[in-house]
C-alpha cells in the first residue's frame, strides 16, 4: 500500500476518497496532516508515515527535505506555480513533480479584469470614503474611459489568452512583453509585441503580471527602476506570484505617487501573511483568491489526485477500469 500525504491543504479528504472509490483505486492510502504553525518538521511527518507522495500548495519541498525522505516518489502540487519545489534536487532524487497548469485560467482572467474595472472606476476607493461617512464622487483620482487605453501584459500564457477577448470588447490596445513569443504569434491574438520590459512599462496604462516565479529570472522582475518607468497615471496589477515584485519598491511607488494605484492578489510573505502594502489608500488587495471558484477548487483537487494515482497505484494505468482510465488519460 502506497501512502500519500496531504499537508496543510484546505478542506478534508472526503472528495478525494470518493474519487478513489469511483476510480477503483484501493492501493493508495491518503493521510491528512494540518500543521499551520509548522511546529513539526515536514520531513519528520513524511518519515513517520513512510510517505511516498505528497500534495502541497505553498510549502517548500527542499533539497534537504528530499535528502531526509528517501521514500518520497512524487510531489503533486495543487497549483500552477512550482517555485516552492527544488526541481534540480527532485531530478537528482528521482522525485516526480507535477503541477496543474490552466486549472484556474478563467478565474484569474476574470479577477484581473475585475481589478482593471475596479481601478479605472475607483470602486473600492470610493466605497471606502462612503463607508467612512463621506458622500462625494470627486474624492478619487481622475477617471477615464478604457477605450483607446493600453493594457500591458508581462508574459503570455493561458490566462492572458482568456483576458484578450475582453480587452478587445473594451476597444483597448494590448501590448505584451513575452520573450519566447514572436510578433507574428502575438498578432494572431490581436496583440502587439513589446521588445523589452521597459518599452511595455513606459507605454502602458495598465501593467499586469502573468509570469511564473523563476529564481534569477522573474524574481523581483518589478523593482524600483521598473516602477519609475511607468506613467504616473498608470495602474499596476499582480495576480501571479508575490515575489515577482520587490514589495518595498511597490510600496515606495505607491507612497510617492510614481504610479496612480495598484491591485494585488499576492504578496511576498504568504506564510506569515504580512505586508507593508496593508493599509495603503491607493492599493486594493485580495488574499490570493484569484484562482478560486467552486469549479477550479474541485478541478485542481481532482487533477492533483490523478497525478498521485498515475505514479503510485498499480491500477493507475492499463485497461482494467474504464472510469479511471478516462479520468487519468483525459
């Protein structure tokens, strides 16, 4: 019997266990551990239960942990990003790492558009003044129509592709900085390619991040120099990863009015849940909820369990069960 650990995952495992029963999988045991204060080292928990697979969202799977846990065979992430796993170490230890790309593309795209509308119409800011007892529509920064404005996107994966048709409906211009995408490819989506990040920053009325967190590549991609290149009337949106942004630089940009306002769904420190952005008048925030809907919640859980079954179960492959095969093979 192989064992899989669900570590600090939201909800219980009733849904996952019902799927295993539906798929006819009886040789994988799911173990749930919630230790939000991280009082017990994760490696101790893995070794205590002789764990073969683990499901995590944000907790780090390090080289040190894999050294201490020889029974570990797979890390199945309930996320698109995999920056919390040492991939090079996983390769050395022959530990399979699986993420779930695209499972929440619709949700994050909608959240980004919601941020854009909120910022341009000053909805949250005006709500705060009304709740404080002031009924005055002129208290916000100047508002403008979206038509003809430029929406700049940093990278161009599944989420930006869902955003593009909505921006076109608003008759906006779309500028994309994506080093791996050609001008011809982006033009198929009605987008113009920015050759450099600096070009995008200086030309855009909205700058929206859609890049993974890659140490040494996209980590702190947005810093003080980058915010200084943005228009003082522009808006900044981040629904990707907190550490893509130098948070102190963003705080400075907002306090010194280098940009008009920001909307962020992620912060650098989501373990202790602290940020200098909290309480700034020209910043609206949501608690890493852009990915969330009832639909994406269960799709992500199903797909991460599929990866565990494919790796750990003797019944995860083959012709024995049409239900599990249709689920696992798509």
